[in-house]
């Protein structure tokens, strides 16, 4: 069942402090009341995203018809890893994206026959949580690159170019939904594409 990446074009952004609003990523600001409906905690979703596992449901693919679209614009495989580029766009000019993206930020993976065979180097958490900011995704795309550089045991990145049909570069993140508590049936959205061979290491 398809769910839109955002449910409304104008998003509610949480203030840095003293706010009781919920951010566009669905995370609760300090002092906010507990929502009546929430996604299960990440550990209950079994979101380990570890080597040898599959991406556990619930999971959905971003669609062209979504008011906000999450896409992979490139996936390039080299001997040192796979570089992926993702883009978030919106149909309505007034749409804002709350940054940083949570609960699960955009995370790049390499799958072989549907199983995770490589991951990215984990980002070290900041000492102080950054205040939420609004990015005008309705007026200009939000674009970032990620690198899958940690091959699981038995995997070599050079093999991706040999059998490209068996591999898929995937980026997953929590569904963004205009500050409304997440639908527990669809907490993650994904974008994916077949990696293309690149030049160099």
C-alpha cells in the first residue's frame, strides 16, 4: 500500500528549544506530549541493517506520484566501494524538509540477491544534537552523496561490475510525514538502482 513521503506540502518545523511541536521527520521536540500513535522503536523494527540480513518490512518504494519524491540519481561501483547520490524533491513550492532527517537518516546499502552485502561507515553522533532547520525542498532539490565502503565477509566490490544484475544500491530512511506520528505499517521508504561501473579505485 503506497503512502506519500509527506502528507502535506507545508511542514511543521521544531524550534531549537522550548517548542512542543513535532518536526517534519516525526521526531518529538523537548517538552512535547507523547503522540497517540508512533512507530515501534528502531530495535523492535529489527533495523540492524547488518551484513547477511534483508531490509525488514515495513518498507516502501518512493513513487513518482508522491508529493515529495526520494530518488537515487546515481550509483557508481569501484573497487573501493559504491558511491550513491540521492535527491529529495517536492511538487509544492512551499514544502520544507526538516533537517537533520530522522529517526533513521538516509542510509546507503549494497544488496546482492536481496541480501545486504556491504554497508557504509557509521557516522559518529555529534556531542550536542543539532537544532532542526528547514530546507526549501519545494524550491530546490536536497541532494547528497553517500558511500558504501564496508564490504561484508565474502564480498568484493570488484565483483559488482562482473554481475551487475545481482546487485542493487539502496538508500533507506524514515518516512517523512509533516509532523504527524508515523504510520507503523510504513516506517521506512527506499530508493534504489543498479550500480554502474566507474573508473578508478
